[in-house]
C-alpha cells in the first residue's frame, strides 16, 4: 500500500513538473553537464601529481633528503 502511495505522489510530482516548469527542466539540465566539466580538470591535476611521486624516488637515492622526508 505504501508503494502505491509513493507511486501516486511521484506521478503527481512528475505531472506538476511536466505541466509547469518545462522551461525550468532544461535550465537544470544545463548546469548538470557543467558539473562534469570542472571534474575533468580535477582529473588533470592527478596527472601532474604522478611525476611528483617520481621525484621522491631520486630523493630516496639521497639519504639526506630521505631523512627529511
């Protein structure tokens, strides 16, 4: 019974969204693709972070810097 009530509520909300804010839905859809776009540069940051772990590898060869690390 509860599931049926939820389905009715969801169907009613969907009807309201379809009837009223039709122009509002595409506006919401526009920022949603904009969110993964900043996520792409965040993935570009670990790419320079990979050479950074390559730097401590020569630092390990030097016992003085290894002691500081």
